[in-house]
C-alpha cells in the first residue's frame, strides 16, 4: 500500500479488493469468452446428451478443444498451425486436417438444432442467446444465464470462440466484469477498481456498462473507476480529481466531492467540461 496520512470510513466492511485491468483473459489462443464465462461447460454437456453422442459414447470432454479426445490433434484444437520464423514474425496457417474447425470430423457430425459445436463457437453472444433461448431444457437456460452478463456489458457482438489474443484490453476487462455479475464468484463484499473501462465503447454500450456497475453496487460491492469519460464521471457518487495538469504539473488533489460541487471548482479542468453534462 502506498504512503498516506490517514485512512477513514467503514473500510473494515470490505473483505476483498479486485483490480479489474485490461490484461488478456488468457494466454492461450484456446482461451475465449465462452470458456472464461463457464458457458462452454454447459454447451459441451448439451452436445454430449444428444442421441448420436450417446450412441458413440461421447462425453463432454469430446467437445473440448483443450484435451485429447474429440479435438483435432494436428492443431491441438486451435484451428491453426503456427510456423515459427527465425528472423520474421511467426506465420499462422489454417489447419489442413480440420480446415480450421478445431474438431475431428466425427465430432462435427453431432448436431443440436442443425448446428455442430464449431457452428456454435462461431455465433456471437447475441446470436447464441437467441439460439439457446428457444430451447426448453434446463441446460439451455443455464447457457443463456451464463451468456447474459456478457451481453449486459456491451459484448453481444463478440464471437463465443473468439481467441482471447484478439480481444482488446477494454473487451477483456468487460468479460471479467461479466463473470462477477454472473454470480460465479464469492459473495464477499468487494472493492472493484476499474482502469478506464470505457475505452473504445460506443455511447449506448457505456450505458450498459453503467448499469452493470450499479448491479455490483446493489449487491453490496464498492466500485472505483479511473476514468476520463464525462458521461461516467457525472454518474459518480464521489469524485477525486487529480491534476491540475498532466505529467510533472499533475498529481495534486484538485477536488474531492460530489459532481455538482466539482463544477464550481475553478481550478478543475474536469469541472469546466462537466458543467455542460449536468
């Protein structure tokens, strides 16, 4: 912890601190939104319960690209072959064995509503929710429940099987937020710290993000956001404005208080621009 003069408030009620940064959700190219959200566990279970799977003795593991069984062993379930170049950047080639479909041909023959497991991974979050929402089973409902938080934080456009390495820092950060909203994590009273979560977000998606923040607060958590977006700043209960300039001319406490009081602070550049938003 950094140096400080005093610490006050009901901080003892905070049982855990979670820094939600923009680092990737996984280092492997097999890591993706559907595995991180745990929705893929239910999808694999659903495919293993299809009649053709039972006849062939396929378990949920056969529909995993992380373990030996149903995945293509030529590319080890990645769909691509990476060729290492000595003096140049590595080259990625489409796996000729599975044609980029990541699974063995016999596994791809198993279908649910005319879609195989590869087809599911190619769906966006929005498309997958609409697809499984038409199902009547308990597993389908669980899949939708685990995907909804991704939609709620503005990630409805992301493909289920999109490699984590292709996600932006902001997208990775919102996927982490979605996992907390799903209820998979501890119910401990947590202080969440977000580092500029609106990076690259459309205005309408910022609204979804703010709704997600409010859901965390309603569950008894605390949310701290490092942010420059005025639409986010104006919704804060309490603002700490540092400055007044950047670099060597910054780092000083300019203001601490409510948004409506910040606009009265003549020394604050933030307050000057925030005035138009309030």
